[in-house]
C-alpha cells in the first residue's frame, strides 16, 4: 500500500483493503483527517485489522491508525510494539486502552510500559494538560509529538530521561512543567531543561480552587484541583449562568494550566437559566446531581471521553434527545429520571445501567447495541419505554458466488435495523451490487462489502465481509470501461518511408452498472487507457493533430449549461499517462473537433523507435466551464451495461528528429556528460531531472529511455559527477531506469549510486547498540542519510550525510519506497517499506538470486536487481571483481581501516546483531554487527 499522499486531503471516512496487500509504507494514509475506519480482508496473510487499526498478522505490532479515529483506541493484549508517531496526527483521539493481560498499562488514557516506568505514547487529543505519575522515569521517542495543545505537564516523580523527539519544539518553548518541591528538585528540573523546556512552576495542591478562567477573568465557574491533578468545575456565581454555557477544556491555578475532567457533585443543580451546555472534550465524569433540577436544560452533547454519569445527574431536566458515547462505562441511579420531555436515547456502547435510570420517564425509545438488553431491562418500568436493539454481524468466512448468481450477504450473520435506523452498503461496484443484503454478482472479482447502520447521519456500527465472485462465461460480459478492441489501438508506423500516419478508431463507454462508469457514484469523469506503438526502426514519432466525429453522443449525454450546446463543448480529452497537465481537449462539433497541437506540446506525446506509450482517453462529465458542463442522461444510463458509442477519433502522427536537451555547462553540484557522441553532450541537473520525469511518466515509451538504459548497462559511455558540501567530488553511476517506486505511486525515472564511498571515515549502522532490531527502517544510519527522520533512540538525528547533499540536488531527489526486513529471524516473505531520499542497496538489488531464499524468503523480496548489476554475479551470487575494484577509495581515505567494505540495508538472516556488507573481496553476503564502522555507498533517485 503506497504512502505519502495516496488519499491526501480526501473526504474518505472508511477504507477496506484487499487480501493482496503485501506491504504498508511508513507514510501510508497521511493527511487523511476524515479517515476513521481501516479494515483489511481476513484472508490477508500479512496483516489484520482491530478496532479500525492495522496490525501485523499476529497482532504484535501496530502499523497504522486512521487519522480521523475518535475517542478511544483499544490495543490487543498481544501487541508489543507501538510506534508513538502513529498517534501524532489523530487529533480527535483522546485515550489509549489496553486489557489487564497486555504488555502495556493505560493510565489516564496514556500508554505506559507495564511497570509504568516508561511513557510510551500519548494520543494527540489528550488536551491541554497531562499528569505523569511518580513511577515514570523515561519518556520515549515521539511519545507526545502530536500533542499540539499541550500547555502544562505535571511530573509527580523523577523523570530521568526524555527522548529528544518526545515533544515538539513548540511545546518545549511554551508549556509549563510543574514539579513538586523537594530535595532533588534541581536534579529533576535539570532533566527537563536538558530536553529543552524553559517554563517551570510548582504544582498547586489538591483542593486548591480558583474562579478565574485561563484568561484570568473572574467568572461564576469555580474550579477545584483533584487528587489526580485535574479540575472539577461547578457554578458558584451570585447570579445564574447564561442560558448557553460553555465550559473550557482547562484553566490555570498559580500560572499552571490544568485539564477540566469532572463536573462536581450538584455543580449546576437547580439553575433554571440553563438551556444548553457545551462540555469540554476532556470531561470524564459527571458527578451526582450535577444538573439535577435544571428545568430548562434541553441540549447537551456528551464528549467521547465521558466514562461516568452519576446518580440523579440529569434528573428533572428538559432533555429531549440523548446520545451516549461508546466511552461511557456506568450510569447511576435516576440519572435521567423524571425527564418528561425525553423521547429518544441512543447508546453507542454497553455501559452498566442502574435499574431506575429512567424512572418517571414515559414512551422513550432506547436504541442500544444488540446483546446489551440485560443491562437496560431493569431500568424500563412498564410505562411505554421500549428497547430498540440494533446491530449487524457478518461471517468472517468469504461469501463465494458465481457471476450471474445472487446470495445473502447476511448468511452466517444477523441484522437488526429498527426504524428509523438505516442500513447502507459500501463496496467496489465492478464485480457486484448489493440491495437490502442481497448480493448480485456481475463479473469475476473480489470485493469487501461493508454494512453500515446510521441514525440521523451518525454511524452506529459497521461490519465487513469479503465476497469472491468466480467467473461464469455464460452470465457475464467482461468489458473494460473503454473496450480494448476498439479504443484508440496502437499506431503502427510500418517503415521509415511513412512520414505520417493516421489512426482512426471508434471509442465506446459503459454508462450503466457494468464494469465502468457507475451512475450511483457519479464521478466527475470517466477514463480509459489507449496504447500507441511505434513499430518503425529508425524514426521517432509525435502526435500532430486530433480529429473527432460524432456517433450519436447526444443520445446519452446532455449539457448542464443552457447557454451552450453539447457540440460546442470539449467533452473529450487525451493526455499522456500520469501527465494530465498535457491534455489535449476536444469535442465533436465544428470548432472543437479538429485540434492541432502546439509545437511545444507535441514532444509530450512522442515515442522513440520501436517503443510504445500509454495515453489516457477521458470523457469529461464535469462542471468545468473551460471544458464541458455535461452529464449522463440518467434515464438512459440506469440499469444499462451495454457499450455506448462516444465518437470516432483520428490521431495523426508525424516523424521528427529527437535531440535530448542540454545546456552544455559543467556545474560542480551535478552534471552528466555523454562521451559516446561527438561532440560530447553535457546535461545539467535540471536537464537530467527533466529526462527522469519524462521516463517516470512514460516508462519505455519515453524518448529518453533508450539513452539512459544504455548508460545503465555500460558506465563507460558517460561521466557523472557531483561535488557535495564536504568539498569532495564523487563519481556517480546510473544503476536503474524506471526501477524504483516513488511514494506517489509511479516509478522514479533514474536511480544513481556512488562509485566512491562517501566521506573519509566509516559509519555505524547503529551507534547505540549491537543490534539489527527494526532493520534499516529504524537504523541510525538511515536517519543520518535522510531529512526529518527522528528515529535515533539516544541522541539527536544529526543528518550527518544528508546535510552534505547540495541544496539543488536535495530538492531534486525523489522520495522512493524501499523494502526491508525488520526481523533477522523472520522466515516469511513479508517485508515492510520505508520512504527514503538517500538509501543503501539491499542484497537482492545487487544479486540475481538470494543465497538464503529457501530458509529466508524475504531475502529475495527487498527489491529486484538493478540493471547495472545484471551479469556481474558469479554462480555463488558474489559480485566479485566488480564490487572489489570499482569502490576503491581515493588516496586520502585509503589509509583508513574501513578499506573498501560498505554497508547494505539488509539484516543478516542468521543473527540479531548484524547487517550485511560488501567485503573487500566483493562478497555481498558478508556481515558484521551494527556498531561496526564501514563505508557508505549512497543511492538516490531522480
């Protein structure tokens, strides 16, 4: 699963992943604040979902938590590895919970080691104030990195070690650290000062009160510091509070902010002026009688941090509609008694409920999760109140069905949907459809169906089941969105004498419930692929013009704009794959049906000899007035799976002479000189980056591909040099073309590797411990080679190597996904992925076949062999003379004890201490422990 923006800024709330997922990137699903649920098929061999989060299959490691997750996150007892950074973007997550048998302890919603000595992780939505218990000695890396609202930290004991990444720089500069007085005060303070904190105060004593808010303005709200160093609040004003009262999340006592956690006993009792209360998101307890007798109180929203509602808390109020969050654990006697206006109560969880909680209430509909009836029955005297259980369970076994058949999704499960709760289904439309729980299979494929129950647009619960549709040739028409047999087929330039060729083809689209455009989802546009092939031996070709002829398009597409007829709009586009900015827009009417490309645009549609290029044909169903304002005629499209004719499109190609661009200067930061041509051609960094981008977009169809593919197999054809900030000039080699995966999902155009070892000294993979635990992904060397990776357990990430990269080159290097194995003893083929700018080659990227593949399949899964290293491997997978001789260090470094030995990013399969290395004999299967000093041979992609 790719990361770094696959769903960036989308409004997606739920994501179901197929069983085919093999890798999960470090940055997968970042910047997705709306995403609340992530599920994965139970048939997936490497991963499993739990409480809408992703874990390794054995639940031992937390991998991903959706940024929009709210309230509490529950971790399985088996979980032993929890990366705190996973919680740093979850601004609505306030509590981390674990069971009694877990390897962690949860205290006040914060995750600690079992013995409480280490603070492991804090959810980003914890609030403005936290209290660290007396037992805690260490604050782990990234532990509170997402807590942007944190204003005060009360440390009751002696914290001896704070990881540099545990808090943000802003928190260190602004938050107040409250330390109790004592003989060791200065020593305790010194630890926090060393971590970067500047503001200190002595905490107030439990029982202290204030009637001022955090802005130091006196109000009728009075706050009392509790034994856990949070605040309870009550109203002590001379006058009644205003009708709409908002209680803040925190306030200060003696300059230290404390979190408001509790509504005090009888805090607002009998205050007739109150009509609505806005509780802070930090409230955990509403005590006995807190709002009892507030006759006009009709509106209150409980936060998903609330755990306890005390006795008579809302007795004799005017509440009409009550929603109880899943976080509530108990509701006391007569908590909502004598609420004469109450007509509906919705419980999202299963709290313990007192038997007389609704005494005196009549005709109340109580919606509760299925299975919790016993908790509520005693509280429902025979006065018209009635329980409305809701719920959905789906079998964990996949539903197997043939195309053309129907089946019951609920087979092996159950569904309770009392009115007005609604059931809906989310699924991929291509292979199937769902109506009221009946699955209709259309074509072969696999889809996860998620059933969701909602009430007033609020989700109550959900469940997911995998449906596997097997092929049935007699019942399905397996037609792609644009029929491959008629959609802009390959353009064949038969021989060099043909200087121009016209390609004419009808295009079709499915507008109904077929495998393409789905009327139910109404996407902005529909797209299909078109592959052109240049079969000539010696000529490059480029698109010159497009002509379009109507084939009754208006019979199923209509304009949304009365001022423009459909035939005046550019309802079609053609563009190179992954280069939508180069789109040619056209329609079928006069004035828009013949388009000649500008000379500057033609090269984007170019193809070298004997190569091909993939283009995208787009039907514009948008509100973009510059193109088209069109829509499907719904009566035509609904229920129709027959291909509809779009138009007949003619593409005219012309031959041209392609010359790679170059500015002819040797910039010290980076240049590449082609010495295989006369005169030699010099390319700047900007030139090479342009070439790499074109290869990334077009692959082998790029006009630059053949030139660089030749370079990747023969480094005598060119010279590539870069002078880094350490003052040394390094020789670079192109080892791969269109090889590495970018985090954007496409492939990087070019991959480079140093011919020299970096610097004059060796580097340790991990300086702090002789271990390969965590592999390349958590290594100190990776952190020093890449910006913004704060993973060094002890000491700061110095970016020793990354800081030496020239600025222009830094800005040009692509972030790519590099597979690695974090566990030396793992004997499966499972690997995980890091996102890197600089990286080391892995064992499988140097050799053709893994020596350890039979016992450790992952050793062959950390990437594939680069083109440069093809054929340079002996029968024992030793890259002997090539690696031995090519990476000789210069005279300045030759005297170093490092010699020519250099690190790989692969762990040694046979021990938890070592990483693999290429030794002085050129053997890439050698190894040594992580604290050894060896050479670094950086790789990067443009």
